[in-house]
C-alpha cells in the first residue's frame, strides 16, 4: 500500500514537471500567426479569457486556458490595455502579454488645419479610417455636451494641430483633446495679453483671432491686421472684413463675393453690423491668438492685399483708396 502511494506521488511529480516544462516551452516558443505582421484589436474592459478569444479570432493560435494561466501568474489580470496592436513572427506568448500590459498600441494621427471650419473638422473625422465614429450623427450641441464644453456654438473651439491616437479610439476623445488644448492656449495668451484691448472675455478674443487667421496671407502681417481691427473697434467703426461675410453666406457662397453680398445682412456681416460677429468663423492657430492679444503699435485703420500674400496698411481712407487702386484695380490715382 505504501509502495503504491509512493509510486503515485512520484508519477504526480513527473506529470507536474512535464506540465511545467511544457508550459515553459509554450510561453517561450514563437506563436503561430496567420500572417506577419498581424494587426489586432483588444476591446475596452476585456478579461483575460475574453482577450484570449479575441486573439484567436484575429489569427493568433493560442490556448485560452494556458494564456489565462500565464496572465494570472504574471499578475496581468487588471493590467491589460485596450487598443490596436501589431505582432510579428517570432513573438512569444510572453512577448504578447508584455505588449498588452504595456499598452504598446499602434498609433495613428489626424491634423486639424488653421483656418478650417468646424464642418471641415467633422468631415475629416468622419473620413478617418482609424477612428471609431461615435460622433457621427450627433448634433453640434450634443457633441459639445459630450466633451464637457459649456459653449453653445462649436465653431473655433478646437486647437488646430496634429493629434496622435491609438487606432480605434473614439473621435469624441480626439475632439475633447483638441478642445482642452484650445482652452489652455487661449487662457495662457489671455493671461499675458496687452493692456487696453477692447475684448471683454477670452471668447471675444477667440472670435477676433479667427478673423485674423482668415485675413492673414503672411505671418508678419498678423500683428498689424490685429491692430487695424483693434483700432476700428475703439473708434466704433464696423470691422468690414470679407471672411465673416463669406462665413455668414454659408452654402450660398460660390467663390465670388459680390457687392450685394456685402449689403445682405446676416449675423456675421461686419459691413452691416458693428462689433464682433457672434461666434468665431474658423480655427485660429497659436500665432493668430498671440497676434490678437498682442497687436502691433499702429494707427492703421485699413489694409489691402498686394497680391503676393502681403498687405498694405493705411491710416487714412485716401491712402487706402490709393493702395486699392494700385493693387486691386491695376491703376494709380
């Protein structure tokens, strides 16, 4: 009886050693992949067993029971990170688990460009193949609520930049990052603003920065363009800036701004209405924000494009009319 018990114990030890050796061999051996490199996604909130299932469905030959055991032995049960990953031939189960716990996800990026409207931003988001399109179909108001923005209009609230993200991230998360970035940049510029500016709030400065962004053909002109608009506001003159009129026309604008458009009243027509328009008209970049809150020391009230990207600035209407005749009508006065 005692001999039989000793034999059973010995057999159990042999089996345990064999199992341990097999387990070690499995976690240290290259995984079988349907192709290399292989991209796969891990869904948020996945358990070890769920991750093993997703790996198998993606084309990684893995024993779920052994993978779960490896995860528990590695204390990885609560460390797995969702996202998009890439694995290549030669990777082991141990390598794979380490990648999942580090969150070594594949990255994609998306650029929002200075001067874009919010509609252009949404079109870009909707067309991006690496995003999860949770914002599609939401109204602007609902989207602002989702990202925690208290504003009622979305235009101009997002900082133009290139944003990197893990593939299959939500487009709402990308928008929230762009919104928070704009809030930080605007607050910093507002804090260091020049004294005596005619803006009552950072939002009013944001509106003006969007106009400066759309009016600028050359970087060095931004502070001067900002000064022109500041001088007009101080004197109670209408801003009379074409980009706001174009924005107010919306889909009716066909690329040709006509005299009747300048007299057709909309909330954004700065020829028919004094002061700032009700919202920004585009995404202002950092240079436009800075120029808006640090205008040049100039008494200019007018400017006209030369045709080479730069502008001519004038303090009087006569000087401005001369510049218009020279650079836009092709004749001198």
